[in-house]
């Protein structure tokens, strides 16, 4: 599916380039030429009449991309087999068709046609599977940073903020932007071409790392400098940097592993790549590059174990997931901000209502105080009046007592005055009752105010509860981060313990190798001793004739030899001589076998 999606991106450019009128349709004659070229680069048999049969009811009219897709899938893409064609040839064909129509660089051209082709392939690799193809600003900035990391000139992406539309950046706008930025920064065309080629090999060619390393041979145990190229499924080494003469391929599978070696044989910064059948000892220029190679090999093994063919496909998926996560978090923050604004608005409305209620309460309290002052003044006036009237009544009574006879006529008038006083007293009672009712109304207003304050406190408590919930969520997130950090520490500690155990096993293995070497030396010594005693035995088995001298002083330790008689001095029988020769040959074969066992077996030479 990934290969078909990549091929469809390139073919889409070729199809749209044939649409000269931008109507979304292409004539059948042009589609015949395009289909024939696609069959050629895909190395599949071509049926010239298939296109006519497929569109027989179209009256030789133009065909849209939706109408061409069934033919493309059935007669071309369904027959494509990965590994039987070269994808670079497909890209070159589609680029040749679309670049003539769309890529017209101005006088500030820095990119060569080959560099523009590679950037076009990188653009298609990073673009989403949505048509028309476009590149989001983050991916364009990532690609320019990758190119700038290889060059001495930094290609800034400030121009992307003004030139990118909402839907993304097209490939032709991207190429014009790269030309403009490279020309404004004074970038060298050769260095830019080398940087684009390296990024192309890394992202499209799936090259994790490449460079010169020293490798120890298997048959001739000498060190040779080789150009190594690491991919997710293989670790190849070549005679030179042009990568034409391949000297070998190390398969990156589950049976492969990488280990750090100690310095020996005059080489430093060594590491070993072990497979099921062989071990490859390699030396890097320095410790930093050795660590980079080991990390890259571990990444290749992980991708091979996961069934992935490209590291940058995984990185592109991660960046896409991060963009989706950022959009989700941005939407969540906007929603939370809107919710907080709504709560803030409700709180402000409640505060305004509370201010209005407080103002009404203050005005009511002021009016009640004024009414109370007025009533108290009236009460004091009535009380003073009553006191004055009482004084006058006492004086009148005194006068009446003194002048009973004279004031008989005035008694009736005084009684009327008393009735008026009683009426005034009754009015005073009514005024007191009105004051009591006013105080009750004041208590009612105070109760209403208390109820409103209680409602305000409840709403403030709800707001505080929301804030506490948010703080708990933040604390929970921090606790999860701490747990993840602790888990990483535990795994790092376990890795250190595993490394210590591995060092112990290596030390045991070196000790066993030393024991084997000592045993092989003893075996060679024993073989030499056997050979010596076989020679002595052969000498002793030959009879000594009459008159021959005895053994020299060097053979004094040998057992004494009896002088045979005349009958015994005859030559030994033929079968006895053959038996002696067979024993001599077997001793020689044993010596050859022992010598072969002592020498380590070598693998085939490079």
C-alpha cells in the first residue's frame, strides 16, 4: 500500500501535466503515450488495445483522473511487483512530464534539474495522501532544516509565513522558495547539490548511515578500509564510495546483534556485528562515530524486527500524530478559555446584580433611617406637647381646686380638652405601631440580602471547585510524568545490570579461549613427541647386521638391541614391511591432522 501511494503521487503529477487546459481531463492519445511509458518503466507487458477497450463508450473524448484510475489500477498498478523495477526511473519519467509545464525557474536559479528532481521526490515523500498534493509548513521547515544541517549556509524558513496558504505549500512554490532563499543566502550550487543528494539518500533511499570504516577479514586476518552503507534490512560494504563493487552484505534480522570491543591489533574504537554464522569486527575513526554507528545499527535492527522499511516513514507518522495532538490541545485550550470566559461573564453579571442589590439596600436603609428620624422627632414633639399639656392640666386642676365654684363653667371645656389629649395618645399608639411595622419590613429586607449573599457564596464555591478540579488534573499529569521518569530510571538500571552480566560472560569466554589455546599448544607438543618416538621406533625396527657399530652415545638411553643371528639377519617379510610402512603413514596422517586442528579455520576471502 505504501509503494502504491508513492507511485500514485508521481503519476498524479504526470497526469495533471498532460491537462494543458486545466479542465481536469486528458485526451486518450496522451494517455496512450503515458500508459506505454509506465509499462516500460514498470517492466510489465503492454496491451495497446486495453485502453481503447476500457474507454470504448467514451466516443474518443477526454478522460478525467477519476475515469483513468480504474484502468491505472487494473492494468498497471495491480501488475507491478516490488523489486522488478527501479523507482527512480518512474520518478524521472513523471518529473520530465510535469517539470516542462510547471517548473520555470527565474534568473536566480541555484538548483540544478537533478536537485529539483530530488527535492520533488522529497516533497512527495513528506506530502500527505490528499490531492492536490501540498506540504504543511512544519514539514517544509523540517526538510529545509535537514538540508541546512549538511551545509554551512542556513536556509531560513521565515519566508514560509507569508508564502504558505491555508491548505499548504505546492511543490512548485516550494522549489521557487528554495531557489530564492539559496540565492539570498549566497549558497553554493555544489554544496547545495551535495546536501540535497545526502538528504535524498537518507529519506527516500532509506540510508540510515554511510561512511568509511575499517573491517577485519575472515580468511586473511588483515584490516581493510571499506565504504559501509546501513539500511533497515541490510548492512553492505563496498570497495569505494561510489558503491559499485559490493564486497558483502550483512543481513539485519533477529539473529543479528552489535557489541563494543576493546582496543587490540593496533585498532581502536572497535565494535562487532554478530550474525548467526559470522562475526564482523569493525573499527571506527573515533568513539563518537562508533557510538553513532552502534545507535544506527540498533535502529536498523529495531525497524527490521517491527517490519518497517523506512525510518523516516515512522518519523513522519510521529510528526503527523504530534500535529494532530497539538490541534486537539489547541482546540481543548480554546474550549476551556471559552468556558472560563463564560464563567467570568456570569460572575461579572452576578457581581453587577449584587452591586445593584447592595445599592437598593443602601437606599432602603437610608430611607428607613430618615423615616425613623422623622418619626422620632414627631414622637419627641408629641411628648413635649403632652408634657406641656399635663403641666397645664395640673395647673388647671390646682386652679380648679382653688376655684371650684368659679370654674364650674369651665369644667366642661376641660373635659373636652382631656378627650383631645386621649385622641392624641391614641394617635401616638398608632405611630408606635407604624414604627414596629417599619422595623419588620427592615428585617425582611435584611433577610433578602442574606439570601442573595448566600447564593453568591454558593456560586463562588462552584467556581473554586472547578479551579480545584483543574489543579488536580495538573497534579495527576505531573504524577504520571514522575512515574514515567521512575520507570525510565528502572529500565536504565536494568540495562546497566545486563551490561555488567554481559561483561562477565565476555570475561568467561576470553578465559575459555585461553584454555583452548593452551590445550592446542599441548596437543602440538604431544604431536611432536609422537613424531619423534615414531622415528626412533622405525630406527629400532631395522636390524643391525654383522660388523655394524652400536648406537651412538645419544641413544644410550634406548633399550639394548640384541644382535640377530644369520637367520634373523634376513630382510623382514613383505607383509611385515607393509605393516611398518602403514604405521609410519598413519603417524604422518596423525601429525597432519593435529597440525590442521591447531590452525583456525578461515572463512572465504572477500
